[in-house]
C-alpha cells in the first residue's frame, strides 16, 4: 500500500507541475511519519523515500536511533519546546519550525559540536491565526537576518501551515503570498532554496504557487494518526 501511495503522490506532483510548467524534480516529498511505525517507514524507504518529518521529538529520536540510516534526512516539523531544543539540534538535519530569535539562538548553541550546520526554515503564520505558531510576514526579514549570522545554522527558506479554505482559488491566493515572500528572501540570501508548503489535501495549489517541498502524511501512510 505505501509503495503504491508514494507512486500516486509522484504522479500528482507530475500532473501539478505540468499545469504550471515546472520541472517535477523541483518538488520534493517530505513523508510525515509521526505516529507511524518503523515498519511503515521501512516500507517507504524501500519505495525510494528518504526525507521524513517528525512532530514529536522523543518519538522522532527513537526512530532515528532505531533505523540508524545515514542516507535518510530527518526534518523536525513540530513546535520547538525549549526543553527539547538540544535533541532537535543533536538528532535532526532540518528544523522547519523556527519562529523566534531565542529559538534560533538556542538551536545554534546546541549545534556547536556538529560539523554540519542545522538547516532552518522559518515558520510563517500567513493568516495571523492566534492558535498557530509562526512569525508574521512583517517580522520575517528581521528574523532571517539574525539566523543568517549564526554560524551553526543555515537558512534554507520558509514553512507554513495555512488553514484549508473553502475554494481552490482562495487557497491558491494564500499560497501565492507565501511564494512572494520566499522569492524576496531568495533575492537576499543565496542559501534559500526551500518553500515547505502543501499537504495531502492541498498539494496541487501549493505546487502551482511555487512550493518546493510538500509534507505528505495520510496520502502515504493512511489515515491512522493525523498529518
């Protein structure tokens, strides 16, 4: 099932990129593996999947340690709690949910002993929803400038989790705002190359707007748990 699901996701990406005349290789798939077993993850690996995203730090660390596979790339996509920052810095390759100077400083400090910088995406609260984490677009450039000065972090781009809208057109409009912010950031920082936007439910609109990474959980692993 997982193998076929990954094949279907790649087909959806192909069709979406054809609609907007993009190269399908510009869009990578992050398999959201939270609440999934290592058996599920191994099936995805066998189907060629090598990017995985975890929301819960202790669960993610256990999987990383158990699988012990250097060819895999692990993204932390959950809320970065202050008492778990050391684990994010130690075990993950990317952190997609940086939303403050303090968070960036602490990740940088904890990453000192590693040769490779931790790849960073700034989380944007595109609709300024009070229940969601992330910085506003007005705060973006200040935080990006700060991160760019930290030696053990590498600014790679933006991430957002916009609320699903009633229509495709409304969804696309929100995603285009993210794409514009991403392009502005690319004009300033040569390291910026990743816009993490879109899930199982709305990946087509995200890709057409310019997403370079879609976060796919249920469409790969099934509906057990939440994306």
